[in-house]
RNA sequence: GGCGCCGUGGUGAAAUGGCAGACACAGCGGACUUAAAAUCCGCUUCGGGGAAACUCGAGUGCGGGUUCAAGUCCCGCCGGCGCCA
C-alpha cells in the first residue's frame, strides 16, 4: 500500500523546478548603478525585512509572514517596472550562540554557520525573490570591519549643539589647539569658538589635560564609570531594557548594580532630532508615539538651592517650578556626590547603610510607583530661594542620579511620590496649587498651615505662593523662572528621559572594539587596522570577575609593549544598526557602502540630487515586529543621522515607511513556544501543502498588522483554492497525466466575465499597494469561483489571473504560464512580465441597483439606468409599491438621494 | 496608575458614514461513486410567522450622543493586548 498522499496538484515538482530556474537565471538579481544590465530609467524600490537572528530552532511560521508580504510587494513592484532591492541576511552575533558554545565547547562560528545554512535552506524553499548575491552576515569580517569603522566615526565625532549635528572631532581639536590651522572651518561656529575662549586662559601645564578631557567629553563614543546592570550568571552587563523585574531577560538570572568602566554612545545629543524628524516618516502613529515617549522630552527649569551654612549648591530639575513655594524638603539620589559633603556626623551611619541598600536595586525597582518609598535624612538643610525657608535634605532611592540633576525639590502636595514620602516620614505638606481660580487671589498671602487632604497633581492656580498667587500654572511657571533667572538662580531647561546608550558587553561573540589602552588612556586604531578579529578561544566562559572573556586571550590582548586591547565587545544591536546600508553594496572592500550604490538605493537618483529631497527616509518599505519599535529603530536612526551629518549617506532617515506585522499564535491561540508544543514549522506546511499554499495562507489569515492564530484547516482551504486555479488550466487524462484543459478556448470572455477579470486586476493591484493581501486573495477566489464552471473557458482570462496571482503563488503561476504557452517569446519567466492594466469602463454597469430606505431601513431595491438623474431615481423610488406601503398615510419630511447608492425617505411618526 | 491599540456569526475575517457578515474555515444537505476520498452544487447571524417563495423583528462588548443614515464619528463605562510608570 502506498503511503504517498494524493496531492491536489504537483507542487512538489513545480516548486523546486522554478526555484532552480530563478536561481540559475538570476531572475531577482538587482544590478547596481554601473553594473551590466542596470537600467537607470526605472524607478527604484527598496523593500526590506528585519533580518533574523539565525537561532538553532530554525524558522517557525511567524517568520515568513512579514517576509511573504515584502516578497509580494517586491515582485509586484518589479512587474510594475521598478528596480527592486529585496535582500536577506543574518543578525548572527549574540548570546545564544555563545551560551551554546559554553555548553558544548563548539565554536560559535561553527554553530552560527550551521544555523545560517538551515535558515537559508528553509527560506529558499518558500520561493522568496531575494537577491541572494546581496546576503550579509554581521559575523563576517568583511561586514563587522565596517561596523567597527562606523564605531570609529562615532569615536572621532562630536555633536555640535548649536548646529544640531555631528562634526569630526578634529575640528574641535583644532579649535582647542595652541595654533589652530582650520579656523576658516569653525570660526563661525559659536560653540567651538566658545569652547576655545573657555579653555584659553589655562596655565600651559594644565592646558593639555583639560583639552583632552574636553575632547573626550564630546566624543559620541566615550568611556563611563557609571553603575551598570551586572548579571553574575551570564557574566555580562545588560542594558536597562534587558533587565526585567531585577532579573535578566535571557534566563531570568538575578542582576545587580555595579559601577564598571563601559563604552557609551552619546545618543542623548540627538534626542530632539530623533523626536522632530519622525514627522516626515510614514510610520504608524503608535510607533512614533512609542519613540517619543521613550525619548521622554519634558520642559522645565533647573533651580538652584543653597545648602544652609555652607557654600554648596544643589541644582534640581523640575517640570513644576510654579510649585516652588510648596517645596518643603529636598531629596538627593543616594549616590549624588554632594551627599558625602553635607551629611552630618549623627546621620552618617544611617546614610551609609542606606546607600549600600540602594546600590543593590535596579532603576526599575527604585522608581516603581507601587513600592513603598524609603529614605534617610542627611542632617543637612537647604535654603529655598523663593522664601528663604530652611528645608531638610533627604536621600531616597526614588530619585535617580541619571535623570535630571539627580536631585529634586519635593512638593508633597502636588506630586504623588513626594506625597507618599512626606506622609511616611511626617514631613510638612503645603498646598500651593488650587484647581479653582478663586482662592488666594490678590497675592501675598501667608503660607498655609493646614495640610491638604489629598494630593493634587493637576494644573490650576497658584495659592500661598507670594507673588505668584492667582496665576495659572502655565503663567506661574513662566513668571517664577523669569524672576529667578534674573537673580541667576534658575534657567529654563529641557530634559529627556532617554539615556546614553550602554554600548559594551562582556561577551565573546560580538564585534571587538577597534580601541587600545595605554597609560590608562584609550586610543582608536587606524582604519587600516580593521577588521579587529576576535581572538581564537577554546574557553568562552565568563571570567566571573566582570572581566570580558576576551581578556583570557593574553596574546591577543597585548597590542604592543605598552598598549593593550579593549576586551569588551559590542552589543548585538551594533550589526543591525546599518545592515540595510550594506545590502546596497554588500561586497565593497573600500567603503561601508559605495557612494553611487547608496545614493541610488536610498534616494533613487543616479546623479547627485539637484534640489531638496522630498522624502527623508531611504528604505521604501520596512516590515518587522513591534518588539523593535523602540530600540532597534531608535539606534539605527541615531547611527544613520551621524553618518548623514558626516556626509557618508544621502538621507537623514533610514526607513521611510514602516509596517509592523502581527504575531502569529499557535492553533491553541497561545504564543508559539517550544514548551507549549504549538510551534508550526514551515517545512512541514510545505511538505503537506506546498510553498505557494504557505505563502497564500500567511497572507489570507487576516490583516498583516494583526495578531492571529494559525489554522491548518485554513491552510488546506487556501491549498484548495490553488488547486482550483491549477484545474482551471489543466485536467487529468486517463493515464493520470496533467494535460491542458479541454474547456479552454480562444474565445472572448462575456461581459460578466470581463467585469470580474478587470475588477480583479484593479482590486489586487490596489490591495497590494495598501498591504491588504487578505482581501486581494478573496478577490482572486471570486475570480476562480466565476470561471470554475465556465465551459468553454476563455484562455485569455487565465492570462490575467496568472499575472495578478504571481506575486502570491509564484511557482504555480510560472508553471501554468509556461504550460499555457503565454511565454511566447521563449522562456521568459512570468515574474519579469509587466503588471496587467485594467479597463475602468468595463467595471461600470449599465444599470445599477438602488437601495430604497424608509427611515433608514431597507424596504425595497430597484434597478435604474446608470445615467439616471437624482429626480428620476427619486421618482422611481416613490413609484415602488413597497415604499408606498411603508409611507402610506405618513407625512414625507425629507428624501435623501445618494446617486448610485440609495434613496432614504424620512417620514414622520 | 498613565498613554496607545483592539472588541463584528461556531472560527479567521470583510465593509470611501450608505444593503452588516464579502471571501474562507467548520457544520449541514445534495450531485457523482458499489462505497469512501477527492471534486462540483446548495444552505449556513439570532428570534418570530410561513409548506414554500418569502416576510417581520433584533443584532457589530455596554450606555449615551451627533446624523436622513453609525461597525465606522464624539463622550462615558466594561473586557483584552502592548508600552511606560
């Protein structure tokens, strides 16, 4: 007995056949400007997927969802005459490969190569129209060479706050030099001129050190000693976002705070541009909002307090300077440097103990609103600049050193955290904002002694605030800042929640830094020394001390007699920050991307663009998961802007249009996971139903952006549709061979058929443009249902169907295209044929159905001529006997006629 | 707690403010078949009336509002998801 399952059509033969043909004919190779076959007359279209991390588990059906969507767009744009860039590659550095290496002793490069191989094989079986000659891998020396090169550009650049752009640090160096040589390049730059003036008075012996400090303080890549999230189990530091509830995101190991020397990237300098320049992008508003919130701009003021009985000053950042009269105590972050200097002897013990406790908590734990507030009094007092009151200075872990100035004025009546804290420690609470404008008008009222019953955080009118009384919150803010600024005690500032990017990891499987250390100072390696390859290691285990695994390669670490290499590696984000640029020119040995290739694929122009660019983003369509809504997209935008400012790329933004595909759940409606056992492997779907069915089902499930559960029964339904397409063209003969269907004839389609043909061409094209793939497939199903029983069946109709179905089911349609002999001029694949045109005139009916409503309810339907006037339609409606019944004896108050649609008769009663 | 997104048949879903449920899945019935599978055709939101053709009513999470007309727009709830706290 044969175990061979009867297939509805021979996809198992068709699919490999066409995959081989496309590959050998290089059907989807996109030549660059200057390459043979490049046609500058065609518009470019760059359609990109977020490249995968090639895990050991292989693909699941979630991966091909976005990939299929972009593939359909890419194939469609090609048929529309575009030069299409549609590449794929591997984000292959990362922790899992290293963890696996630790467990098995197998080198990460070996497992990475195996995993990449498996992923590539799986993707090829789905028939994606990738230009495989453009495949990139972040772990190839030829790739990470340029990741390191970009890092050096960051290292060698500073952000000019006046110009709001990055410039080479050599300019800043020149501006600080004893004898500047490039004054003409920076003399108009007030920022550099100011820096020069500022450092000019130094005595010669200190000059050098101060200048170096200024320079390092400006580099976009810099070294910091800040406390970091150290995970002993993983043996590495983690970014804040990699820590969840005090545990590592990977593996759930405990994470502690520990000060360590780390590389940081000064992304905060770009905070304003990262907000502002979202405006020109075609991204979902929700994603823009997520980015804006993440950057967290807040306008406020810095206000200076003095420490009582001392020269020390405390600067606080507040968004509510209008509440200054309600400040009844101050709070410093426990690690604030001032704490040591102001703490009194009696309180020293308690403060020290509290600082130790705090050191073990993560920022997230510390700021959790629900957690009970804790703190300790330092014993010191500050003077409130507005009313010269002595207020106690506390330390509390709900104030972070990293945000604002690391110090706050506490206004318990109008801030929830201050309120809780004040209640707990019995600190005074003074109401200074009222939600009604009546209170406190007239000004100069004495401070209120009665404490409010509840916290009020909203805006209102100032009370008990001396000269501010009666002013609205907005006006009071302006007024108090104006007054204090005049006395040199405040200034308006803008604060961002965004932190600088912690850019080093204590890992093996990542890009080494092109940096060496000598006499405690860092120094960049010259570009010509790139790539810096990781040393061969047999033991990838963490050292346990915080020292990165690379430190074990003592030979490698020793750079020269005096200098040693940096042993940290870059985080996984690094490689994915610029891969879309490398795709434009993946094998260039001289530049991270060729000038012409970059300009063409990012802007569409072959020559230097004459005028201003219309669109800021380069990639025309970028599809990927929401999980990268903030980090990857923010980091990539940051790098891109630096490269743009320095003149290396042509657009200010990397991605013009962004779409997030939804998550595909298991059949049980749960998230797919190995432990739940609900993971669906695309290989199995292909074996059972074919790649075209997989592709079409992925698209037919529902809207691309939506989360939706997998259904094998649904796949079967789509496979049935494809089999029906197959049988429109061919039928099985007595010998069981597929031969051209006897129903096919070279006849003209009838009127109804013509309408379906042209409606389908129209709808499928429009739906692809708007990413409505599910409804495009529905329309093609309607087409097939129309023609299934047509006998004779016009051969011509199939031509159109195959053309519009091709991007969805490329193998099946190519095969039928060939069998039906549509490839007249010989062996030209359907994929390279133009997209069909539709005739709008054929879509218009001579007679239209009009819905007749009485008071909005459908009561009858009539057929009228297409060109019938409003009056004629209304007359026809009134002539309907059903309408007469429903309106009998009632006063007709109004008649609404919507041409071509309906008539609504409004009656009284 | 704040912000954002989403709630439509048994299921996935469709619907420029204009006939709610296209297209599928599942189910039911029929044709073909000795039989089954496959295939083709039909029915399939709920409730009432009718032998039937059909007909009446209700219906897009809940409650209001705007409009001749609301799944769609506005306000307030409830539930789910995501992000931030």
